[in-house]
C-alpha cells in the first residue's frame, strides 16, 4: 500500500503539480516568482524521480521518504502561517490538507519500513541496514 501511495505522489508531482507551476509562471510572469517557479517545478520533478527510486527498496532508502515527508509537513506549517497573517488565500487549506496527509504518510511509512527510528532518520544516523 505504501508503494502505491509513493508512486501516486510521484506521479502527481510529475504530471500535475510541476506542469501547473510552470504554466502559471508563463501565463502570469512576475519578477518576484518567475524563476523561483521553475526552480520549484524542477524540484518537484527531481522529487518524483527520487520517490520512484526509493519505492524499489524502502528499508535502504527510507531517508528519502522521511525527508520528503518532513518537507511536506514544513510546507504545510508555513502555509498555515501564511494564511493566518493574510499572505495566502484561505483556499490554500486544500494544499495543507493534502500535503500534510502525504507528509505524515511518508514519515510513518519510512519509520515502519526502515530499521531506523524517527530520531535516527531525523538526525541522519542511518548507516547501512
């Protein structure tokens, strides 16, 4: 089940989120966000490749899942803060719900499929299993 979730997340990054970010940047170019939008899209494409790679050997590649989950949790927290100070629209709560759920699934999946604990993954104390 975790493998399916990871592949679905990778596919969403690759075929939905990255192209949407690029299309938005092209349609509404602004000096503040144009190049960073392409960097973000590139990051999502790289993340897709890493998630697919990690799905082939969860015990050895659990740190990839764990840290992708941590990034998603961090982004969700930053978005909640941005909404609370009126930097973002409240419609972004949909992003928070999706990304926070995905992040928690990835973190728990990494811990359950790995011989390492939460703290070992967090502190990168993950020598060969």
